[in-house]
C-alpha cells in the first residue's frame, strides 16, 4: 500500500510545501503590484512595450526614410503619396514622427534591457565572488567598484562613448560598464550575510564546490533585491541613452532613437515643435511609469530598505 510522502522538515502536514510557498509569494507580489497606481503604471508600460514590439505593424510609414516634399508638415497633415495622414507631423527630412516614435520605443527599451542584463550579470558575479571569498579578492574587486562609483555616470559614459564611437552595441556595453558596480556592491553585501548561514556551512562540509554554493544557495537568495535594483535602473539607462544620442555619441542617425529625435528638433522648437515634443513626451511617460513600478516593487520585495537606489 502506497504511503503519502512526509512533509519537509520543519513543516506540519497541513502547511504548504516550499514550492507552494514560492508560488503564493509570486502571486502575492503580482497582486500587490497591480493595486492602485501601480496597476495603471504597469498597463501604460505594457502598452509602450507592445507598441515597440508591434511597431512594424502599427507604424504607418518607414521610420528611416522620408519624402523631402513633405518636410516639416504639422501634426494631422495629409501625406502626398498616401491616404494615411501624418498624425504627429514630419521632421525636416520628411520622415513620419509617429512612426519614428513607435520604433524609438524599441531602441530605448532594447538598450535598457540589454545594458541592465550586461551590468547585472557582470556586477552580480563580481559581487558574489568578492563577498564569498573575502580577503584580498574582496579588497581588489571592491576598490575597482569604488573607482567606478566615484565617477559621475553620465560623464564616464560620455567619455567612453567618444572613445569607442556611436553604435547600438557600443551604447549597451558602455552602459553595462558604468552600471555594474552598483550590482557588485549590492550582491557583495547580501553575500556577506548569507555565506555564514547554516545551510551554506553544511554545504561546504558536504563537499559542494564553491561555484555550486554560489549558484544554488547564494544567488537565489539575492535575486529579489537585484530585481528591485534592476527595475530602479531602467529609467536611468533610458535617460543616459537619450542623453548620449542627444549629444551625437549614442545611437547613430538615421536610427529612430528618442534622444536623437529630440536633438534633431531642438533648433526648430519655435516653428516645428512636434519633432522634439512627441519623443520627449514618450521619454517622460516611460520614465515616470518605470519609476512608479520600481517604487512599488521596492516596497514589496525590499521592505527593509536593503537596496539603495
């Protein structure tokens, strides 16, 4: 006769097993995130992301090609070679502003996602290694992180961008290079406390390798705080990318980057304000919604204020 498996140690038969606890925790996080203004922010950000994904289907015109005969048309002007009007006007090269704003969300969000992934992976790895081994390894790695943190991020990014030249992947690597230190500091601080816990000490006694301990026991326990930090940095990455593109060392033309669009229209604000204003509104809305979501996640996942950001 088959017997039911016994519950994990420390749990009563009626208690939920750890997998159920994790599932309930995730459900609780999403439920709390969608309450009130957080839910509105998630919906708005979701629409921005969706507009970028569906840009090839939503954009009425090609974003990088225009018609000089339609240069600087105001919002709502009819197109000369199409029945579809230019709802947000055109720029000085006759390119449709709406199409460029839609495609611009792809550029900004892709840069943010990839740059944060690079910074997060690099910084988390360095932080866990420094916190786990301590000693000389910790001192060397943290002094390097201190050096990066001591420099103004936008200035450091600008210098690196000038040195390597403008391109999409250069911007991603530059942002990853200037943001990794914050992840390293956060991961190191968390690791210092976790490495002394009983299950880590028992894993060492059981002969589990250091890499195995870091991957199986330390990393899962610091993911929540790293997720909060990553969310807090999305808005900063978008601003820095827009600033680099605005200064001509970020995403190169004719790519439809929001910062580049603002820069292209800055000399025409008195006569053709729509060229800069609409991508500026897109940047502002994205940053506000991301910041609101990040604050909500910080309240939910980091109630004790372990993440500084």
